[in-house]
C-alpha cells in the first residue's frame, strides 16, 4: 500500500484499502472454489510456462558453472559480495599454484644440480603456468557466460516477474468487479459496478498485453544465450589447448634431463629397456638371453660407458662362455635381464 504523506487523501486511502480487501476476498473464494476466475488464454499460459522453465534452468546452469569455475563455496559467496558492493575481488592462489610453489621450494632444497631437484623445479614452473591459464579461463568464462546469464536473471526475469504479479492483481480486481455486477441489486448500484468493470477490464487487457510482449522477448534472450554458450565453449577449447601445450613442453624438457641408457641392437634393430628377445624373435627366452650374454662378453662390452651391443641371433650361435663374474653382473644390471642359467651350456 503506497501512501504519499505530502498529498495524503483519506478517500484514496479508503479506496485502496477497499481494493485490497476485495482482492483478498476474491482470492480466498477462488481457493475455496466458490467463485469463478478469469483464465488466461492458452498462448499466454504457454509463454508463462516457458518463462518459468527458462528461469529455473538458467539459475541452475549459472550455479553449476560457477561451481566448476570456483569449487570452493566460501570463495563464491565472497566473490558475490564483493561484486555487489562493487569492489575488486581478492586475489587468491589456486591449488595448482600452491603445488607449484611447494615443488619449486622443494627442488631448491633438494639441490638444483641433482636430477630430482631439477625435475621438481621444472614441474613447479609448469604448474605455475597452468595456474595462470586457470585464472584467465575463470575470468574469461565469467565475462562471456555466467555474467550475461546472471544479468538476464536479475534484469529481464525480475521485470517479467513483477509485471506478471501486477497482471495477477488486475485479474483479481476484474473478477471482483464481475462478482459485484452479479450481486448488484439496485439499478444505480449495477451501473456503478458495470462502470468499474469496464475500467478493470481495460486495465487488465493493457497489462496482459505488456506482460505478453515481455514473455515473447524470452526467445530473443535465448538466442543471445546461445551466442554466450558458443563463446564459453571456445574459451574452454583455448584453455585446454594451452594446458596441453604446457604439459607437452614439460614432457620434452623432462625427457632431455633423463640420463642416456645403453641400447641393444638385435638383428640390426634397436631395443630399449629390458630386451624381450624370445617374444620379439620367436626363440626360446633362455636361449636368447644366453646368446645376448655370450655376444656381449665376447665383444668386450664396455660396461662403464654404456656401450651399445650389436647381436645377430640368426647366426645360430648357441653355446657360450660365461666369462668373468663381474662382467655378467654389470650386464644384468644394465639390461635388467633375468635368465635361467640351466639353459646355458658351457664350451
């Protein structure tokens, strides 16, 4: 109830109070089913239902997106408050950046000259880059997606809700006037009720038209939301590509830091790591291992310098001379070969 004290008028106050009472009575009778009510047309009902669905799902999408961008609910509430009071949001370190700082500090304590320390520093620097990419992604996603949707909810949808509420008030006034016309007993009372009915009908029709135009505008808003959705997807693509580039670069740098391992060439083919001779060349595993050992020892394998070994299994060489125990031990450690000595026949 709006009262202007500078232009206080008892008649207008009484009239407004009477209108309010009439609405309450009309609404109560509708709930009890003792009176009729004016129904909105089907097209208007469909528009109103679509508006309700749009509002509900848009609110959920905004909440879910913000949960993905800022998982900590306390931080989300804090950011919302700072946004409302129009102050800059506090700068926080992400989990990736905390991890990066700890890795870099640990690498420095372990020793930058040691492989593990160097690797920790490299990985920490990469995590810092990922953290910066994450900050950029959150900021860009807010600008291109969540903020426009929230602005729609707080602007257009609030206006629609307000106008729909006003329309419902006009409908109650209209139905109350219809009931007064039916209940009018004197000719003078009926003329006054019919005059009020015409005024109420005109106000209802005008408000219904305004509300319908606003509801029709939701289609235009959804087209705008589609553009914002495309922008959000492009932001995600760019973010994940940047993260992939950072990790690829890190992987290459870590690969350069790894010490070189001796390579085993079998039948002119390079083999890395533990040689699986039997499966690769379809021969007995213990026999293949024996051949590898014999050839390595006979060719004066340089164990200390990681010299490569060239073995030709197809040569048919089957009996070996074990040689010095030290040579055998070094060879086993370098190639991680497990072989069955029972399969070795001595010359």
